[in-house]
């Protein structure tokens, strides 16, 4: 029953999209200043039906209605309630429905909230957005229908992949989707701006809130994914330059560049074409990432059961998007000339954009090169962390310097004598850096530079924070939080990298292993039965040899029943100054267990500073219009 | 729209990328080793563990009637267990040559391993980073692949070789 309800709702949304496009096209020819009332009503119906279809799927998951293939393949009656709901977007089909939901929601909100803007611009945006909606609706109905039914109805479902049964991962996809699919609205708006000629400052104002919203969610989504990897995958790392992580970074670089250059467009009415390119690029990269992940070209923890026909459809739609946007862009392109003073904020924002473009191209090449090589020469290689670390990290140094200095300059031209302050701060940063290296004992030029530039950025942001407390200029606060967050992030990652300890050894119950700083004793093994898994829990006693502090850690090996899978759960003891990280895995045919012990300083601070970056964006969203 | 050099470059680049994506869809990314049987091994070059100037490649294996390629490491406990079967194969089955590929291991440990347990291998290749093994569709070790003189895979053994697998190999090579 739910199957027909769901399909019926989706088809209604499809019909409404056609109607909206048709009526919007008619409305374009009428010389009235306001948008036809009918369009509002149709959009309201559209959003209602879309959201209802999503709720239908959620209900199917909650009630374990296995007459739906999607529920049968991704759920199980024994699954905890929370993960039944999360299962809705855990599969390819369900997540596509979420995708369509976000397209429709953004479409509606853009129409309603931008009522002060030019009518034709809004109508064109609506038309382009509905073309996108149609594209994904057809994909959903023809190829990836979450409401497909199965007969005879199975008694029990297959269950959700256990590594996805994690709170961080349950919220990770919706966050990312708001971030990535939210970009669609300014893709449509950029196309509309080209076609309707509604450009410049007003265009910037019309899209800036949407850019910020999607930036915040993208940033948060990426961070949550990284936290999940740290807690769940059991490697003790938090960023792996995995192809799918890279796929998520590409639109993030583009959108971060966009968010900055949009300010220039708003304040100085310059860089219009560049802003348009970034608007188009951000969503195109989002869809490209989706294509690479869903088609199974990239192999990683994110791989959905792959299906080439799925890939071909997304690829066709992607090509359609790219070519239509390029043709419209080139046919409307007008050359802009601008003359920025070297000591102006514009120049620094432009510099930010060049860095972002560089990072984007580097990651893009690192991600695509193995695919190209495989296709053209059948040679399989993988481009891993060494490549990205070598190419990207050195560039982070000047990037952070500019990030600290840039906001100090005013628009158009500055005459401030601020250079002596820079000098003092650099000296300060250098001194702190010396202390760090005195304690670490490891020396490399690059890590010194990283620390100096990070501390420089932190000091600068702290001074700004002090100024903010004095003069309460709210406009500056979001920027200060985000920049401070970035400086702290790089700083703590650097510290973490320098001072981490890692030991790898085999132990059996009753044995003791001594490292330089810790005594690790394997006390016993316990078996625990849980609702949907059985766990083998090791009890380890860790004694810190310096202060004789004793802690107990219990890493687990979990055997999930539906589907039958083995996962390794790290035992993590988080403290304000460091994390203790212990994983255990069984060595087959022996009573030894392989133990991986890590001590990672300031892990919690890495998360806090990363969250600060996105917090800055959220703070900006809360600022009222007149303050903004 | 006027046609300019830049536009041509941009369009051809994008078309190229899209074509590569399209071709990429057809590539089998799955290292499922079941499909390996009946396929021919090609395109490999193995370097000697103690002398990286020495290597073998496809043509060298064509001289053997049968070759068993065995993936092992000193840190792998089941590899120890299967070792005596490999030695038996060496002594009792004259049709087979055994090639060892040392997987993600340290040279010293690998050599000690062979010194301690005996060396059944006709040639010991090195695969420090595990890339060569990916070419052979190896998930983990121990694994072994039996190929004939045409380099066609006739059997793939995942996990250690025991008496059952040993008998299978003997049957297949008679």
C-alpha cells in the first residue's frame, strides 16, 4: 500500500514541476511586477507532496514494511528505532528521494524569501530549478525507485550495514545533502541571472543567504563524516584523502571561494562573471562527486551497491547540465575590467580564490588521475596522502598568512600603518614555535613554517576578538570565529602529528606489553550479547609509567547478525589534552590478538576548532538583515 | 556565441573527461577473485627479494608446466601452517614450480622465515607495498594461484593450503 502511495506522490510532484515550468514561462511574457499567484500555490503543493513522499518512506522503514524492496534490503525488525529512520537515507534510492526533497524545499524557499527581487529573475530561477527537479525525478522513477514493491513479501529484511549504524553517520548524509544539493538553487539562480540580465550587486544579495546556508551544512557534514571515520573505522586517523572524501572537498573549495568573492560582488560590484562561474561549478562538482560515488567508479567505504545504468543516467544529466550552463554562460559573457589596489581587501579575497582554485585543481587531479590511467592504460594506481600532503601543505603556509592579514585591509584602498604590528606578531609566533620544538625534539622546516603561520593567524584572530569585545561590530564576528577555527585546526593537527605515539603488537590474555610510556596488560575477554550483535570485549589495563595512572579500556570485536559482518570498535578515552585509542582484532587460528595502541594529543581540540569554522557561518546566518 | 581558442580548449577538455567517465563505468572494479579462474595472468614483472636487478615476467612462467604462485609473509601465522605442504609439493610433485611473493613484509624477516622453515620456492618475488598482489586479485594472505603453461588460472586458494587443497592440486596437475 505504502508503495503505491509513495509512487503516486512522486508522480504528482513530477506533474506539478511541469505545470510550474509551463505557467512560469507564460508569466514571463506578462508585464506585471509580481509573480503569478498560481505559481506560489503550485509550489506549495509541490513541497507538500515531496515532503509527504519522504514521510511515507520513513513510515515504511519504521513499520518494517518489507513489501518495499528498499526497506527489505536496508532494514530489519531487530534494528533500533533510530537506525530504522536513518535507514531511509542509508540506501542509494532513499537518499535520492532526500535529494529531490532538498531541491524542492530550496526552490520553494527561494521563491518565497526573495520577493523583493526582479520578477523575471525569480521566474527563470524557478524554471531552471524545476528542470533539475525533473531530471532527478525521472532518475528516481525510472532507475532508482525507493517505492518499488516486491512480491511475495519477505518475512524479514536484510539489515543495514553495521558500520552505518552510528549516530554520527546517521546525521552525516542529511547534513551533506543540504550542503551539496542546496548549491542547486544558486546554480539555477546563476543561470537565471545570465538569461534575465539581473546581475551585479542585487544578484549577490539574492543568493548570499543560500550560499551561506549550504556552506555551513557542507562544512558541518564533512566534519561529522571525519568524526565518524575516527570513531568507527578504527585506524585512528580522521582524514584519509579517500576518493570520496576528496569528492566532498571539491565543491567545498568552490563554495568557500564563492562565499568570499560574493562579498566583493556585493560591496564593489565587481567579479560578476567569476561569481557566476563559481555558482555553476559548485553544483556541477557536487553532481560529479555523486556520479563518481554512485556509479561505483570510486571504491571506498562509501560505495553503494553499484550499478552501471545508474552511472550512465547521472553522467548524461551531468553532461546536459555542464553543456547547457557553458553555452548560456559563453553566449552572455561580457568582459569585465577591474582595477584593484594592491593594498585593498579585494586583492586578498582574490588571493583566497586563487588558493582555493589551486587546492581544488590539486585534489581534482589526484582524484581523477587514477581513473584516467585505469581507463586509458588499464594500470591501477592509487594516489594517496603523500601526494596531497606534499602539494597542499606547503601552500597552507602563505594561505594562512594572507588569511590573517587580509581582513585588516579596508575596501578600495588602505593606508594603515599596520606592518609593524605584523612584525611583532610574527616574532611572537616564532617564539611560541621555538617552545614547541624544544619539547618535540623533531625538526623540519615545513612543520616550523606551519606552526608559525598557524600561530600568526591565531594571534591575529584573538586580537580581532579583543577588538570585537570593545566595539561590538557584529559584522566581523563570524569571520573571526571561522578564521580562528581554521588557525586552531591547523595548529592542533600539527601538534597531533608531531606528538602522536603509535604501537602495534600481538598479545594474548594475561600478557603484558611495555612501551616507553605505557604498560598495557591484557586482563580478560568477555562476551556480550546485544540486540543486533554479539561482542567480544577485551579488558585492558593501561598504566601510565610517568604518573602511575591506571585506566581500563575495552575495545570490541562485534559480530553483527543482519547482515553478518565483523566490525572492530575502538576503545577511545578522550581527555582534554589527549586521546587514548585502542583497537583489537583477532589473529586467525591463534589465541593472539593484534593490538593497536595510539596516544593522540589534542584530538578533541581538532574537532572543536573544525566545528568553530562552521560555527562562524551559523553565527552569520543569525545576524539580522539590518546588521548584515 | 563566437568561437575562440579558449572555448575550444574548455569544451574539448570537458568532453574528454566525460568520455573517460563513460568508459570508466565499464571497468570492472571488483577484485572478486572467483572470476579469475579461466582468465590469463598478464602484465606482471616480479623482482627478486634479495637482488632487485633480477626479475621474472610472463614468459619465464610459460616454461613451467604448472606454476603455483603463493603469497606469504613472515608476520602471517597461517602462512607458517601451510609451509610444510609447500615443501611437500616441492619434493613430491615434479610438475609444479612454486613462486613465492612476499607480501608487505620486511626483507630480513622474510629471509629468516625461509631459513627457519625451509625454502620451497623456485623464485621469491617482493611486493613491499602490496600493489603487485592487487594485480593478482589478492585480498589478504595466504593465498595461492595455480596456473598452467598458458598462464591460465586453474585454481585459486584463499587461505592456507591444507591436506584437502594439497590433494586438489595434485589431482589437477596429473
